[in-house]
């Protein structure tokens, strides 16, 4: 009997997770890649920012590749603009966040290596952020979700 081919397919998840005005769509999860990488598309409308607090993570790198628009990342206090065709690797332990200061929507590709977080982190964060209805999210709940998924909120 010939061995069965693994279950391989394009875009294993077409779910778009709405975190306030932001969108996250996983293209590859850790389950799809034996834990080696998670890859998701991030959309940030013009003049929007990350509602969650700045944070760091000690167990993985996060690499950002700009597709459309310019996203301003603040990494360990340094502002870095990432536009189309540009990449930024955020090392383990670096405190970071992002903002779209421009008038154009942003689309970026984010790679997490190894795949220490996945869609569930973003689903749980979306619940808290969306419940705030545009106001500041519950910091205690956000911090608990972040810590449970291996992120450390900045003080």
C-alpha cells in the first residue's frame, strides 16, 4: 500500500479575526507547519493603532513584511517605518507596538518563528478589545491573555 499524502492545502484558515478595526487572517498556523512557523496577514486601516499594550515575547521572533501602506513600529523605544517591500525582524525580548499614522490602509505579512502563538490568542484578545467598543480595553484581562500566550505586557 502506498503511503497517504499529508493533508496539504492553500490557506488553511480563511477566518478573519476582527480586533476592533484591525484584521488578522492566518495563512499558516503552527499546526500546519509542525510548530516551525505561523504566518498571518495583518490589515490596519488608516490612522489606527494597536489597542493592546506594547509587549515583548521571549520564545519567538516576529518578522514583519510590508505589502501596502506604511506601519510605524516602535521597538525598544525606536520608531521604524515599514513600507511595501520592507521587512523588520523583532527579536525575542524587544518591547514593541505599531501604529498606522498614514492616510492609507496597511497590509503586512507577519511571521512568528517558531509558531508559539496562533489564532486563539487573537480571538481572545478580540473579545476583550471589541467589548471595549472603541475605548481602552480591560488591562487586567488583556494582560492575563497575553501572559497565558507567552507575551509580556510592557509596564
